[in-house]
């Protein structure tokens, strides 16, 4: 026996990953528009969002003088653990899905206007933390309790936020600081289902004889040839 239907769908883990990225893009644009209304610099709410990139921050190094480079956010899938008590062996498996939302900040050394300067690594850290704050608040906003996927997502939660320095040729990139938000999403995955053949309809009546014997009288619903 083989699977009779073509497996031509995305798993829910892929849908959720793409939805996380889409939410960040939409909300970054919305926050920039709100900043303009509030007569604030919209660049402070700008995010450059990527999917499944191993080194999205390389764009900083390609143009090292871009002082106004927006923070970069990369959304990628990490792992899924399945809960046997929350599904069945036939159709549905409940999974705790973990996604890495990495936020990269870039900084250049500059004068601070008071006979001093701001070091590049400090500027990178400040930009990174500002963007991390924005990302965390967007994901945990009540509007996205179910990431807009009610009925599919049961819970979303940020398990941890950690800081790291991405390596360049085995060395730390001092002008790039990053944080990783580990986002856990509880959702179901579904598997193809066997479709049985339609059986001939049978109408059965039970009749008991005078001596207690049970008789079955069956009427077969035959479909005439077309």
C-alpha cells in the first residue's frame, strides 16, 4: 500500500516561520508611520527582515560606512518536539516548535558632540537592544497572541533572549552585536489520511423465529450500470 495523494503542502512549522517574519515586516512599517505622525525619526523603528539566512549581517561588512543601516532580523526554524499525549498516531501530532529570531545591530565610531566619541561596539549594542525591544514587543503584543493563526496556534512564548557576537573568519565582529530570541509556538502538524473505498450499502433487518432462531434479512442497494 502506498500513499494515494500527492504530498504537495507546507508543514505548519513553515507557515508559522513565514508568518513571524511577515508580522515583523508589517509592524515595522506601521511603527514607522506612527513615528512620522508623532514627529519622531522613523528610522528608529526600521527593521530589515530575512528568512533562513546564515549570515545576513554580511551586508554591513559589504558597505562598512553605512551609518544609518537598519537593524537586521533573521527568522529561522530551530527544532520541534512532539507531545505524544497531545495527538494520535493517525493524523495529528502536537508540537512545541522553536524558532530563532536573531537581531543584529551595527555601529560605527562617531563623535558624541561633547569632545568625545561613541565606540563602534557600543553603538552596535545600543542599536541591537533597541531593535530587540521592538521585536519582543511586537511578538508578545496581545494582537498576536495566536500570531493571527487562531485554530492552528495554541500558544506563542519567548523562552529566552541571549546576546552573542557573530564571528567573521573565526574572529568576533566588534561592530556587529546580536541577540537571539527563542520563540516557542505550540501548534499541530497533520499527516495524509487513508481514504477508504465506498462499500455497497446493505440494509439489514433482524427477525426472530418462533423457536428463538435469529434470522437476518438483507437488502442490497445495487447501483445500476451507467
